C-alpha cells in the first residue's frame, strides 16, 4: 500500500480512501462496539478475578475452567479489544485485520464462558459477529 499523505487541500495523495460513507460508517460502528465491548470485558475479568463467587459455576460442563483463569483471559483480551477499537478510529487497514482477529478470539472466549454468564455471553457473541461483518464488509476503494 502506498503512504497516506494528506495535501493542504484535504485530499489524500497516494493512499486509499473509501468512496462509500457506508464503509466508513460500519468501521466507525465496529470501533465503537469494540471500545465498549473491551471496557465491559475488562470489568467482567476484574469481577471474575476479584471474587470467584460472583459467577455461578455449573457442574459437569464440558468446558470446566477456573473462573479466576478466565477472569485473566477476559481482562487481557478486553484490553486488547479496547486498544484495537481505538486504533480503528485512526482508520488503518492493519487495525481492521487485528480487529477481526480479536473479535474472533473474543467470540470463542465468550462461547466457553457460556456456563458462567449465558445471556451476557450470547449478547457478546452476536456483537463480535457484527464487528467481524462490519470490518470485512466490501469497500469500494479507489486511488485518490
């Protein structure tokens, strides 16, 4: 990819710019959802680390893990998702790729978190799916 220098008139020189406002809008929506979801995952991780009795641990579940261990996973993943969401506001293509990867990891983590917080996990799985769709939506880009 070429550099994205901006001239004095505000036009991009040598970079790629989305022709459609929808492409920019969906990326912005994904960035907002990622920053919000990252903050919520951080709080979820802190709650799981601080007190193990906050979450119900079901018996005989296929994916039995330590709640404290999952708390650390959610805390770290939430911080990464939050930072990637902030990077999306800058508009870098690398941020979209990282956002898709982190949303996928978050989707898997929330699937495994289903026995502890089923409604919250399902909501976050749907949000992560929307983030992936929004970041992978086709963009009509042209040389500006």
